[in-house]
């Protein structure tokens, strides 16, 4: 499977992944900050798309910039979810 395919699958799974991270941390008493949840989501997606192998294979040439971009994608998905009916379901 190509890196691009893995990347797109990882990005496509973000909404459910973010919801899972939220649920997991709520079950622990909700003591995690937004930044900790964000870092967890980035780590899980990074693992799913196999960033380490992509760096070694030179498919990712700037790991820092790639991770920063992934963080922006996570932030965008969270913003969309927070502006949607999903957020209303979390508040009730």
C-alpha cells in the first residue's frame, strides 16, 4: 500500500478517532487538556500511516513540517466537529 493511500485513510479516520480520544479521556475523568488530546490524536494517526517507515523510505522528507501539517488537519477536524451537531451531543 502506498504512503498516499495510508495517509488518506488516516485522515479519513480522523473524525471517529477524535471522538474515540474524547470518549477515552472522558472515561478517565476528563482530566486531559485539549492539547493532550490533540497530541494523542496526532500520535495515533502518525502510527496508522506509519510515519517512521515513510521517513526512512524518504516519502516524508521533513518530519517536523509533516507533523505540524498533521496537527493543522487535526485542529481543522476538531473545529468542524465542534461547529456541528456532534458537539451538541457531547454537551448533553
